[in-house]
């Protein structure tokens, strides 16, 4: 797949805006501020394509990017950010509920967690959702550049255990900042689609 051929297609705030054109869709999910947009930027080799924001919760829509006219990347708004108003949380919950009902639209998932921390209950729910609907999932442990070298393997093991990953489930150690894991992610996505 040619990642240089990429178009921003649409921001969806409600179900009527979901893309449903028969092309495959890979969804990028994870906690607010974990680096979903930065991971997409790194994958594409662009600095600021998917908006990377220093303000958590700012990406309140599902942003669709079309790669090589073949596959969509869907950048989801992050979960678990405490400081957003209740009305916004509700809006987010409705959007996510309607999105994850559309299993027919979702071909594969990339769940992004923070390599430094134990996955949250929401991360576990997310991983279980992919398993329960039989949708292929790649887990990516981001911000490796902020993790001490000596802690990486123990942290990766804790992530595997907490998310219930099997031996054959892929966990990619990643740094959107430095580029570690970029080619592994690209290869994993090629294998999924
Ligand atoms: P929401 O859209 O708000 O849910 O956030 P997001 O998950 O898309 O996170 P985003 O890409 O906006 O990144 C959040 C912050 O983390 C930004 O300040 C990024 O620069 C930083 N960040 C993302 N990935 C990395 C990484 O691998 N290493 C380091 N050091 N910082 C990172
Ligand atoms: Mg984002």
C-alpha cells in the first residue's frame, strides 16, 4: 500500500456521516492522549496530517483518511478523559455506541495503549470487543521513548496479560515520536487487509 497517497476524507460526528462505500476500514482506538493521531501521522510519514493535539479530548469526531484509494483509517476520539463536560461525554458515548454497532464497516482494529502504564478497564473492554466480534486486532504500545529500556519487557508482559492477548496476538512496541515500530505496524496492517 502506498502511504504517500493519502487523503483526508471526512470528519463524522454522527452515524449519518459514517463512510459505507465497501472499502475496508481500520479503526484506531485508545485512551485520550495516548497518541492515536500521532501514530497515524508516523505511519503516513507526515508531521501533522491527523491532528495531534496537546489538548486531550480535542479530536471529538471520527476522522477518516483514505490510503491509496483502498483502505480507510478511522481515527477515533479518545476515551477516558475526565475533564470534558458531561454533555460532551454523552455525545462521545452515543457516537461510539453507534459506531461499534456497525461491525459490518470495521475490518480491523489498532488498539493503542501506553507502554508505561497498565491498560485501563476501558482498554480491556475495547480489546474484548474486538475479540467478541471476531475482528482482527493489533495492539500497539506507544510512547516507548518515554519508557526506561529496562522496563520495556516487563511492561509489555503486563499489557499482554491485562488485555488477555494470546501468544499469536501481536503487540508492537512503538514510538510515534521516534518512529520505532513504524514498519512493523505497516506490515501488520498489510497482513490484516
Ligand atoms: P485524542 O485525539 O485527544 O484522543 O488524543 P490522541 O490519542 O490522538 O493523542 P495525540 O496523537 O494527539 O498525542 C497526544 C500527546 O502525546 C501529544 O502531545 C503527542 O505529541 C504526544 N505523543 C504521542 N505519541 C508519542 C510518543 O510516541 N512519544 C512521546 N514522547 N510523545 C507522544
Ligand atoms: Mg487524536
